C-alpha cells in the first residue's frame, strides 16, 4: 500500500493534488502553478502600471494578455479532462448496454 493510500485511510479524505481515488494528479498541480503565476504576474503588471515612469501602453496590453494566457492555462486543461472523462464514461456505458 503506497503512502497516499495510507494518508487517505487515516484521514478519510484525499489531498488537494490527488483525484477521488487517491492518485496523484499532475493536471491539478499544473493548474495550481498556472493560477499562482497568473496572480503574481497580474499583481506585478498592476504595480508596474501605476508607476509614473511607465508611459508605454504596449507593455500593459502585453501584461494583460500574458495574465489571461496563464488564467486559461490554469482552468482549461482540467475542464477538458473532466469533459473527456464524462464522455468516456458515457461511451463505455453505451457499449456495456449493447
């Protein structure tokens, strides 16, 4: 029995970076890092935008674009994975009925 299963048995719940069965989820870890990066990058771009020496509007639009890209990277892969799992389960159910 691996350590994750032992942790699950002791506490009765799974960790943040594990799925419902207790398996480690690299998608959740990647999404978490992308979200933290988006928050940090967005905060830094807001701080940079309020500096009086910043007159370059091109850099602020690229900062917004990069923050948006990191936010998309944080949420879209997990949503796609969930969609694929649900679609796979429905197709498997259809095959079992036949």
